[in-house]
C-alpha cells in the first residue's frame, strides 16, 4: 500500500516506514507542500495513494466521497515521528487488510491501542 503523508506529519515517515509501505511519499516530496485538501485528494486518487493524516479534514472527505483514495486517520495529538511510525508498524496488518477491502474507505488508528 502506498501512503501519502499529510503536511501535519513528519516528512521522514516515508523513509522510516519504507520496509512496510514502499513507494510512500510525503506531500512535500511530491510538490504539494502548499496544496489544498482538494488538490491532495485528487492527487492521491490519481496516483493510487492512501492518505495518512492526523486532521479530521480527510476523514470528513472520506465520509462525503468514499474511496478512492482511502484514508488512514491517525488519532494522535502532537507527538514525535517515532510515535506515528510505531502506530503504523503495530497496526500494519490492519492497514494491509484495509488496502485489500474494496468497500473500505476509512481506517482509524487509535493512539490508545498502541500499548
């Protein structure tokens, strides 16, 4: 599964998670640093990415428009990239199952399940 990390997440995450999520990118690395949510949504849909974000904006778009693109909503406040990395690693089975489910549009990864 190719992940597109939103601006609110560390640009280091694609490299940190490349073993589990190859070909992932950050919005900065694909020229979308200042892009609107609509532009990011269209890019992710056209390029086959799932959007990963901590904001509710893409979660709400997922409810309105469905997939594609799929949305992974990481339910964590301000935290280091290592925490987001650990969350995505510990929930990798759920992420990959989500990718295979054609009907699924939104996956919520809660912070409280990290332990």
